[in-house]
C-alpha cells in the first residue's frame, strides 16, 4: 500500500508539473498570472519560455525515473527537485506576488514533494 501511495503521488506530481510547463508554452500570459508573477503587458517571452521548458523537462524526467529506475533514485530526484517550488516561493515574494500564492501554491507544493520523497525513501 505504501508503494502505491508513494509512486502514485510521484506520478501525479510529475504529470502536474509537466502540464504546467506545457501550459506555460501554450498560454503563457495566463500561466504567469497563475504562477504569481504576471508577465509584463508588453510581453516577457524569455521568462515565460524558460519557465515552461524547465517545468516540462522536470516533469518528463521524473516520469522517466519512475518508469526506469528504483524508488531510491526517484526519492533523490524528488528531494532535489523540491528546491524548485521553494525557489518559486522566494521569487513570487520578491517580485510583488502575494503571500497566499507564495505559500499556498509554491511552498505547499514543496512540502508535498518532500513528503513524497520521504515515502519513497521508506520503500
């Protein structure tokens, strides 16, 4: 049962971050507003594209690790990749975003990713 929960959560988290990345590439302005740091009205293509490619890549890499490696490898990936939403928390706070978005979305995501890493290490 623990294995199902740990791997199930890892799959959901990685699919979700891949979806966020794809969304940033397809509808960048709306995605930036949801991220907590809206794009500038005149456009901000580098920020939007980098964010999309980064998230899509992390999500696909996580799914590949789940499919082709061990629980320990996936756990280490999840532990390290938790730095991304922690960094996003700081980015949102330093760039005029709300505390609700910074902590309610980004920080809480980091906590869930760290919890999943702990579950995967326990397998």
